[in-house]
C-alpha cells in the first residue's frame, strides 16, 4: 500500500510538471507571435496612411476632379481598343486619330476607320455657313453646325464638355452626320458662344482629346459689319415671303436681300470694328497651343483651291467641294451702304482705311 501511494504521488507530480511545461511552451509561443502581429498591424496602418496622403495630394492638384475623370475615361475609350494604328501614320500624328465607339449605334465594318476631330472657330457673318456646307459635301466629313447657339449647352464648362463628348463620340444627331463611316467630325463654333469665356478649359480639352482648330475670319471687317446689319434687318422685315433667311440658295433670293442698304452709325463704327478685331486676335492667342490652321473668307472666294489646304490639314482624300449657298452682297461697298460718304470720311484716316477699297471678285 505504501508503495502504491508513492507511485500515485510520483504520477501526479509528473502530470503537474508536464502541465506546467506545456503552459510555459504555449506562453513562449504566444510571446513570440505577439510582436509579429503587432508589426503587421503597424505596417497596414502605415500603408493606409500613405495611400490617404497621396490621395489628398493628387486631389489638390486636380487629378481626381470630376472633369478630369470624365476626360480620362473618354480618352481611354477613344484610344485603347483593338484597332491598330494605320502604318502610314507617324507617332506625332497618332494623338489626332481616334476610334470612337458610339453608344447609340454600331460603326460595324467602319469600326476601325480612324476619325479626326475638328472645330471651325469663327465669328458671325464671316462665311462660316458657306464654308461648312463645302466641307459637308465631302463624303468623309460631318460638321454639325452651331451646336452652342443654344445657350443651355454653353451655360458652364460641364455643359460644354458634355456636348463635345457626345459630338466626338459620334452620338450627335444632325442632318450632316454621316455616322458609321465618317473620317472627320466637328462643329461650327462662334467665338462669342462661350469659347473665349472658357478658353482655358476648352483649350485643354482640345489638346487632351486631339481636336484640331480651323480658324475662319474675314479680312474686311467693314463688309462683315454691313452683312450683320443687313441680316438684322431681315430678321424683322422677313423679306422673302415672310420668312427670314440668313443664307439663300438662289440668285433671285440673293437679289431681294441685297436691295436693302443699311445706314451705318459712324459714331459706333470704329468701336465695333475694333471689338471684332480684338476678338479675332484673342481667339488666335488663346488657342495658339492647339493644332490649327488659319483661313480667310476672301482667300477662299478668290481661290477655291485653298479648300484643298483644309483637306490636307485634316489628312483626308482631296475631293471637289461644292455648296448651294449663293452670295448675297456682291457689289462694291459704295453701292451697298446708304450713307457711304459719311462712312468713308470716318475711316479714311484710321487703321481701317484699307477696308474702304479692298474687294474681291464675285463667286
């Protein structure tokens, strides 16, 4: 019995020691694991803080602004696709080739036909309507008119970029849209339709999206002024069977409108000419970093081969361009202004004296 009691005590003692050893081992392992877990937690916190600080910094520079996010998305949609770059296109020209994928329809077999984006930048009564019809007579060009004549579309820069995105994605519907197989898409944009007001943002948009600008001006601002006054008169008088027409398609209609001879306010004439001259110069200055070409209405009238320069600029096949527009004012200025003598006296010693004698042959 005594032996048996001793054995029992020894067994209990061994179990107690074994239990203590396990607890010690377990404590040691926990102690060894605890610093590693803490370091992992610290590293996670450091990484989270670094990402957060980077986000704050980029946000301050405007990288994550809503407008930039939209632009980046559109650029990816336009450039990152399965269509290869045509072999004849240089690296410098590649940013001006696009492969839009419209939301409203499929381009089908023309999906990989590259499209160039352009904008005709001009001023009212400078020949832009006639010029645009010439471009639209080309089978590969779609110029969609003055989309920003509607004030809501130019209410702010967000509205402007929204309209431009829709246009350049080939989702804009107009009578000029050739949709699937167009190779150049654009619009006619007057300088006073939000273009100068938001010139910085629009210039950035043009440069990021690869939009080319086609400037069209009139050298003779006096002729432009006469055209403006005559057009304003017809808005009220509606000389063509009670209908106002800014452009006509027959000689008879042109002759009716040309009969009106405006009386020019010579006191306001100089300020108006200076204002128009300044506006044109500002447009050229603000968009000098944008790929562009400068055209003058008088040059196009005298020499229709100048139109081929535009097709070369857009890198499109040369085609004969035509328009149904008929020129309204074809006579010398002296025969088109009611108080010509007063106008002549007001300008003869000024910086605009050359406008009194400059003319061009009829179309």
